[in-house]
C-alpha cells in the first residue's frame, strides 16, 4: 500500500491550503479512496456487509411478526432493547479503540451481527430478543470502529473523502440489498429465513476480511504534566458537538417517519409519493456525497456542518409550507423540498464524523467517536416517538419545532472556533504510526492539528 499523504493541516478544522493535492470525485476516485483506507479487502468487506445488512434490516420487524408469529408490540420492544443495548456498549467500544485496536473492534462488530442473524433462525420470543440485542450492539458500534480504521490509515482531507466514499458504498449496498430483499420477500417465511442466513454469512465474511488487515495504532504514552488542561478545550468542543448533534440526528427519521406520515395521513396522498421521495433521497446521496465533500474541502468543517443544519431547518419550513397546499400539489411540493433536505443531509453526514475525528486528541479518538455516535443513537431512538407525537398535534407544531432546534444547533456549531493545539500530541510526535498487514511498511500519519 502506498503512503497516504494529505495536505499538512495547520489545524484540525482549517481548510486545505491552496496548491496541495486534493482528493477527486468520480468512480475511479471512489475506488482509490476505498482501497487507500484499508485496501481491496476492506473495500470488499464494506460492500459485502452493506449488501447483507440491506437484505435483512428493512424486514426485521416483519421477520418477527411473519416468521416467528410475534405480536407487533413484542417485536418492537425487542428491537428497542437492542438499540438501547447498542448505546450502552458504545463507550466500551471507544475505550477499546483508544487502547490501539483498530481492525479488531471493527471485525468484532461484524461478528456480533453475524451471530445475531444466526440466532434469528431460532424460534421464540427469547431468540428474537437475543438477536435484536446482538444486531443492535454490532450496528451501533460499527460506525465508530469504521471511522477509527479510516482515521488511522488516512489523514486530513483524504480522510474526509475516504469516509464519504465508505458512506457512498454502504448506501449503495444497503439500497441494492433492500431491493433484492423486496423481490425475495414474496417467497414467504422461507425466503425471510434465507435472508437471515445470507445476512449472517455476509457479516461473517466481512468480519474475516476486516480482521485479516490487522490494523493497529500505537498506544499513546502517559500524557505529560499539564496535558489534561491543554486537551480540555478539545474535549469540551467534542462534547458540545455531540449535544448539538441531537437535533441534527432527527433528520434521518424525518425521512423515514415524519414525511410518510405527513404525505399519507395528512395530505391523503398515495404511498408512492413517500416511496419516490425515499428513492430520490437515496440516489442523490449516493451520487453526490463524495463530490460535495471534495468540493468543500477548502471550507472549514464546522462551517460546513452549520450550513447543513441551516439547509435542514429551511427544508422543514418548506415541508410546512408545502403541506399547507394540500392534496397532490402539497405532495409535489414536499417532493421538491426534499431535494433541499437531501443537500442538508449530505452536508451533515459528510462533515460531522470528519470534524470529530479531526478535533479529537489521538489517544482519545475512540471515546470521541463513541460520544458522537452515542448522541446520534440517542437522537434516533427518541425521534420516532417525538416526531409522531408532534405530528399528532399538527404539522404547524412539528415543523417549526424541528426548524428552531436545528437552527439553534447550527448556530452553536458555527460558534465553535478551531481550538489551537487541540491535538497537541500530533505536533509533539509527528511520526505516530498505524500499521496494516497488507502494507509493505508502516502508514505514517502527519496530522498537526
């Protein structure tokens, strides 16, 4: 594997200097970034995992009801328990990463999900609950472990683009898997059991591929006297980012919960409108995510994240206005505004994790990523109940509340000025290295944040 070099950053959140090499977009760049951040095996693992997960995730509730004959309340409660278990495990995952582990935690999350898929094949409520917990633990910890692997093998704006490339591939794989599952689900309970088995096999294969990389990072030496005080601003910054992330994270359930309810229940539109909005969002995210991240490489990450919040807030107001039109005109207006919503989502997902990874002191990378993903998970856990409750009162309550809270979060993010010396250990030890078994030598990180 060749040495990965990005423009040497003057600070974790500064734009890339003019004249430096910058990642490019396009299919060739996508492949290059995926192989740069872990090699062909890691890229294959991402694709296999995404395809396998897409086969089962949209139909997990249906599996519990249709195959195991559980009532909807019991199946939903088990799935919620799985999500809570995943959130509780996240801090432990972060500490594991901070001990220098990289590919092993990522492989472990995939292995746990493979076990959950296999347990699904057992009958009974206990088996479904155990499977939901295993799938929840593996699913919640995966984003942090993946970001840690990419952050160890790449740096600077190349890291941002590599994270975006991974999201693009994963979204494409999830979409393809869900499409295949939609076609297969007509086969009845036997087809659903087959989907569970194939998902388990895919996660197991991905776990083997990831573990074979053997990516590690050196454990940081004990911090010198006064280091905790120097790192205080960086830790506070990450804490504030995680709090601001809560209203941002509602955006994903706006697409999956609020908009379908608005279109079908309030505008009495055909469900096809909801499906069209979802498909359009997925296609735009897949095709534009990497290009937007690369295009905005000369912008400070915290300002890009704030711009994403502003775009989301404006789209919420747009949904409110479109819904007031009623009928087909309202549904068409919602579909049009969803393009602005998708842009906000792209800006948010393309800058959030990258900003946290760039802001974190190296020996606290795992805990910083875990804190960010914990806030996302809490937001997503609260979103369905909160959104449906607000919508039950009326769209005139739902959309203004979402717009105001997201705008406040965006304002807080915009005020987070870059903290000088936040990643001081990188300056003191520019030769910090992460190793990868497929590379001819160590992969050197030269971040100077």
